[in-house]
């Protein structure tokens, strides 16, 4: 499990309500297998106005593990086709992690 990755920026959109600026995002990642590729992503979006946080969860449905080698540096690229859930809402997209490996 990878904890405490902090991201800043963006906004929370809810139909019929004003957009709420995001002040902070916390991301926790579950990994599995020998290569420790991500299988689930949990994000907590903290609005800048101090309102209630939004919780978004992603479940990786299919993984595309890639490697890029350039100038003596190898980067592992893990692209996961992901089912995203925010409350009762469901959407599909990508989750991607890039790690420099030896």
C-alpha cells in the first residue's frame, strides 16, 4: 500500500451546484502481484472551502504494464483501465502510475 500522495488543484462538480475548488487530494493505492502494480485507488478530495470531503474509488479492470528506457533511465508505466465510483455514480477511464526503476 502506498500512502499520503498529495495533489493540489481542480474542482468538484455537482449538477445544479456551484463548483467547489479542491484544496487538497489524498490518494491511497492498493498494489498486488510480483510487480506490485496498482489494483485499486482511493482518493479523498478536500474542498478549499472546508466543506465535506468527496470520496472517489477506482478498481482496475485491466492493466497495461509498459517500460520506457531513455538515457540510461528505465521508467515503469502502469496504465489501468479503471472503473471509478463516486457515491452512486460510476464512470470509466484510466489510472496511471510512473515509477523510475533501477
